[in-house]
C-alpha cells in the first residue's frame, strides 16, 4: 500500500494555474500570510480581520502555485460550523480555478473529530475497539455516579459534577491517571486522581471514551509509539490551526507531535479573544509561540471589515487596559458610525423590557428580526429577556440551551443504535433496557448486574443474552457465552437470573431480541438493500416508540413525536450525503506492520451501514451549540462565550454591572479579571453597525434583590463614543454609589462633560484598591512554558517498544513541580535582585483556591508585589502577594 501511495503522488499533475489574481483581492498583510510557504507562521488576526479568508487562500496557494499535494494539508478548528465554512470556501476557490478534485484531499476538521478518527484507527493500543462509543457530558456523569457507587462513595450529584470537572481538567492538561497521581500535592488531589483511575478503567471496560479522551488518547499513542506520530507528521506536512488562542495544553502537545518531522505549522489567533481559560485553554500558547518556534514569522491582521470606527475604538479602549497582550490596534475604513447607546434601568425587568421595545421599534423601521443579538454573562439572565420578548411578539432563539441531541426521545433512539454498535456500553444499555417499559425493575437489574460480573459473561449485554437464552455467537463479532463461575455465589447468581419469571423475564427476552435484530441489520451488507434509515425505522416500529410517547407524556407527545421524525429525516439525509472520503483515507499512516497498526481480530469487518452509523453518532456527539443556529430569521439570545466567532448588525450587551460582568470568583486572581476584559472585548466586536450597553440599578440574584454598580469596563470607554438613551433612568453613568462625590464619574446625555478624574481615589468605588488591578510594571509573562515542556516530552521519547500504561512522561507541565518539589529547583532564589528585592523567587506558597505552588517570577515588593506562581494542575497564575501564604 505504501508503494502504491508513492506512485500515486508522483503521478499527480503539476500545478497549472496561478491564483495571484485572487490574492490581489487581499490586503497587504493578508496577502503576505497567504503567500507564506515553509516554516512556522503566527498570524495575529484581530476580530473581523478576515482570518478564515487568509487560511483558505493559503491552502489554495499551496496547492496551485507551490505544488503541495492536497492530502498533505491539515486544517484544524474548534466547531463544526467553522470547519464547514472553511471547507466550502476551499471548495469554491479550487473549483473556480479548475481544481475541483483537489478539494476533497484536504483534511479540514475540528480537533475532536480529527482525533476521534485517528483514535479509531489505533484504538486497540488503548484497549478499545474501533466501534467505541463517545460519551457526552450527561453520559459521563452517569458513569461517574456508577463508579462512585462501586468505590463506596455516596451518589451526590454535586460531587459527581465536581469530579467530572476535575477529570476534564486532568485531560485538558494531558494527564493520564498516573500523571494525576504524580502531580497530586495534597490528600484531596490524591483522592481525585484515584477516582480518575477507577473511572478510566470503567470507560475502557465499556469500550467508551469521553471528549477528553479523544485528544489525550491520541497523544498517549503518539508518546508510546513515536513512529506512528512520525508517520502522521510526514503525511500532513502543512498544518494550519484556527483560533489558536483557544488551545489547551493537550491540544498543543498534539500539534507538537504532528510537527515532529517538520515545522510547517501555521497558527491563527488573537490573544485578545482568549476567553476559555475556565475550560482549560491557556493564552500562554499564543504568547510564547516564538520561543517554541524561534524561526516563526509573525504577521498582524489589524484591518477590521466588520464594525464601525466607533465600535472598534470602544473595543480598543477596553482591551488596552490588559497589561500582557500582543501589541496591535484594530482599525477600519468605515469611519464614524453610531455612538454606543447606554441605558440604565431601575431593575432587570425594566432592562429586558427596554431591549424588547428597541428591537420591536427598529424592525418597524425596516430591520429584520435576525439582525439582532442579545448577549449576557450568565444563562440565568435570559429568563427576563425571554419573557419580555414574548410579551412584545419578538421571535427569538436561545443558543446554548438543550440541543436537539440532548432531548430524551432522541437519546432513547440513539441509545439503541449505540448499544447495537457497541453492546459493552453500560450507560446506554441501562437507558434502553426498560424503555419503553418492559417490567424490568431494580431487583431484576441487580440480578443482571451480578451475572455481568462473572467471568465468561463480563457485560450487561452478555448477561442479558444469557438471561434470554441466546448463548451462541451472533452478528458484528458477538462471541458465545460460557459462564465460568468462581464459586457458590456465582452459581447462585446464575441460577437466580435463569429462574427470573413473569414480566421481567419476558421483558429481558424482548430487549435482547431487539438488540440482536439491530445488530443483525447493521451487520448486513448494503448490497442486500439494507440502509441505516431502514434500521432506524425498524427500531421505532419494533419497540412501538410513538405509542410509548403518547402514554409517557400526552401533553408533550406531539412535539416529541415530531422530534423523532426529524431524527429519522436527519439519518436519511446523512446517509444520502455520506461520502466515504469524509473518513480518513484507507492509505493513511497507522495501517500496516511498519506503522504498528493493530489487527482487530475480535471485531467483524465493518459494513457500509455500520460505518455510516458510526460517523453519524460521532457527528451528533461532537455537535457544537451554534452548529444548528438559524441565521436571519429570529433574534438571537446567548452568553458572550457562545457569541465567539459570530457577528450581528445590532448587539445588545446587557447586565453590564460589577460582580456580574466582570464576574470574578476570586478577587485575588488578576488573570481572571484580564479574561473578563477579553470577554467584554469579544462582545463589543460582534457588532457591525450598532451597539447597546445596558445595566440595572438593582437585580435579583439568587433570589435576593441587590443594588449594583455599572461595570468597571464602561469606565474604559472614551465618553466621546457614548450616548445616554433619553429613556434611561439615570442620565449619567455613575460609579461608586458608596464613595464620596469626587470619586464619581459621569457621562452627560449628548453633552459629554469631561470625566471627573479620581486618580488618588479607589478604582471601583467599592472599597477595592486600584493598585490591586493596575500596575506601573506589567507582571512577567512566562512564554513558551508549555511548548518547552512538550518538547522535553518529545525529546525523551523512548525507543519503540511495548505499550506503557503509565505514560509517566506525557505531561505538558513536566518541568513544573515534581514529587521532589520541596528540594531546591533550577530557579531557586539566590538572594535579592533588582526585580525581586525580597528574594521570593523559588519559594513555596499556599493559596486558598489553587493549593500549593512555587514562585517563578516577581514584580514589585511588599504586600502588593505581583507574583507569578506555578500551581500543579492549574498552571501559571499571576497573584498579588497579600493573597498567598509564604511557606518557605
């Protein structure tokens, strides 16, 4: 196969057309980026600067003018929507230039879908089969609760969610259970690592993976089998990453592995839009890129094609207060523009009413409902807005609520299909075995679970087959069931299940027959007239699911039936549009003895139907909140985090009040304030023509009415860019209601008096010292830390050998504190210095939120000194000295 591939590549035609005329439509920095061929490239792309256009034209340039084979190009992004748009643009450009067939060869995917496909090709190296199931967050929570019960923990929902978050952070860091143990510095961390280990074993036993496993699993394989990593690196010689500022340490480690044999990595991002630290992303990746790639070329895209000059300058006013950022200033040829309208309401209900009224009035003047978006900091704020939009007859959609694939009726049908494809999956098995009701209660399930523990049985599905008397081999690799009881207890459990009578026995037989029938149909060849849509329709009819919906909830039955019909249509459309080229090509690395690809002898050769089903389930599991968004029909409501990457003619930014936006969980975490400011910047730059900013003087929070202050970010905006709506409760924006009059700042309605300066007063009028937030000297930024650690991991790659389950050197933070952290480190203090007069560098500290860490950088002295501290599990944090305890 490898020789064939070489012959094929050599036989490809040389480029025959130039796209220079197309590149002439780009501005000079865009053109410079699109023409870049070899070597690392960092494109600093401000909001609305045409970054996607640059990426797509660069792909076309590589193929058409530089003779790069399409199969050698990889482009990664974060959402299906972004990947789809990029694919469409590449197809259009190449088709317009007579290269239609080249477009299909380019790999354009999200990080997770890309890794899911790589993982399926090498699944056995992690103890999985290619048909493993991807758990969503709800499935993950159910498995966590099951593991909690197994290890004797009370099934507390809050603790289960906390553990889900902890496990997610471990995986975002690139930590296996062994590394989580290695980096545990107190008993709580050790307990979480121990649970993580038990949870991971349960996942593998179930032949399942969660979202974090998709990337962690791939870098684990690359770490233990570097020749596989090298094969993929040689295959994709030109790699591009969109939204690079949103990458976490595990994703960055993946990129480092994929560039082991070359440095043709082009990353596009904007540190000013790094807003996902809470889910593991680190701005250090983009801030330290040149240190990890010393030869990197840096190009700035600063011309904005989206917003007016007023909106852009307001955004720049806000973001320039962040001390550690790349130097860039957005500009636009669209001079002038409407001023930013500010409105202060008496309470949050009046605020929502104002938004609804403005939208309604503007549509009467010719605007469309889809021209508007309402952004809020937290989901809880949407209730009042939704009520007022409903009262005003404004059609709207809420993005980020329950998605189509999260609805119970959809999860029921997909649950059956998942079990048919992967019967070892316990979460979906327990979901479907008594849906619709078959009279299988907790006692019967308990007997089934007991038999599932017996050697020779091993899973719920095999226990069910045993109970139903279906012991022989079946479709899709089913094996005969031969229980091997260990002792009297096992014998008694088998006998109790066999003697199960009445409705429970009949229900188990029925459930087993359904699953076996589905597996038989999925295992049938498409040449026999079989199809996925036929399998799904058979399922719905076989279990009388529509009748079940009528009985289960008559009031909602019609809507739920319509959802099921929509799912059947979705399956049919997916099957009609399915292109085998959407999967990774069969000649990719990871196949063949030289690349150490495993043989999946325990699993039947996949049929066309099973491949389509697997692809559909993968897509539905990885769907993003904005993927199903309807554009142009309704007003959009969403959190600011959800608005990333979108744009609207008119934006309402509501709830701009301190303690809400910014929303600070930890007042001592300066990095958190910086991220909140970046979030405000993202919100402002979503607006094309008009921006409204609203706040309320009082707001009901957690059932209590609280008096509020306008957001500190409003102070950052130059008053010349603001107008106060005449309907506003206050004809000025006042700060510090609890402070003295000289400390207040006002913006007069359409008169714009000068702001009253309060240089010697507190910043927020709330008793918080200004010096806690603004510094004469910017705190040090640790650049390249993640990349250097990952490079150490790569350099330390052992010779190819047996699979090592500990993966003890995978950590992207391996140069952080280790088990001997109490000893003197390379950066231990050698005494006072000009930048560290007290000699704090290298000392160990304790923080109420992040635990134990070690100081790596100091700016200033005294209680307000700014410390950069490495906390295992949390990375680098910038914290004021008065908020940590020096341990020595």
